[in-house]
C-alpha cells in the first residue's frame, strides 16, 4: 500500500447517488426490459444525501465509483456524473457478460483496490453488498435514502445485472 496516496471513498450509483425510481417499471413483470432500464439511467435525478456525502468525502479522500452497471453503459454513466456535478473518479463497472451477484463482483473490486490503497468507506444501498463488505473488514455506510425496490434487489442478487 502506498503511504503517499489519499484513502479512497467508494460510491455505488443506482440507489445511492442516482434515483432509479422512474425506471423501475422496466423490471416489473415476467420479462425484464434491461435495455430500457439502462437506457433510462441518463434521466435519473441525483439523490441529495448521496451527493452531499460524495462531495464531503473529497475533503479527505479520492472518490471512485463502483457500480453493477454493465460496461456498455460507461459513456452515459460518465455523462450523468459530470452533468450532476459529481467529482471525477475512476468508474468500475461489470463486464457486459458478467452475471454474478453484485455482492461478489463488488467485493472482488474492493479487495483489489484495498491491496493498493486504504479504503476509507464504501457507500452502497445493496444490503447484501454491504454485509459482504463489512464481513471482509471494510467500513460501510448503508445508503437508505432512496425508496427500496424489490425488483432491483432481486436483479442484483439473482440476475447479476446491476
């Protein structure tokens, strides 16, 4: 671990910084419309509590973003972050074909980052991700400021989509 590097504050996007409520309807029913769900992300309003926390974190930490969104959403995601005045930071996304649960993919990235830098905090709304990160020794802030979505929670765990 480098001594001269600032610690990292790691932020999830959906349900933590981005309000996904307007696009939940794409996940309802027997056939989920993933293309529609991710295409609508450009219209997500920011979540004030998450934005406040990420901006405050920049005082002592470098910010990185860790999302379950697939890599094909990178351009829209970067544009959304910039448009909403969020600090620049590396964005970690899942491979387009990776369908593992978010708790596995995100913990893998956290452990890799933690070998090189101190992770000051992970901020995420997915309770299973938070549980796994805490069990691995990371400090976690559970983002509980957005309306929970059972469809999104199911997608994160069973379908490995966000």
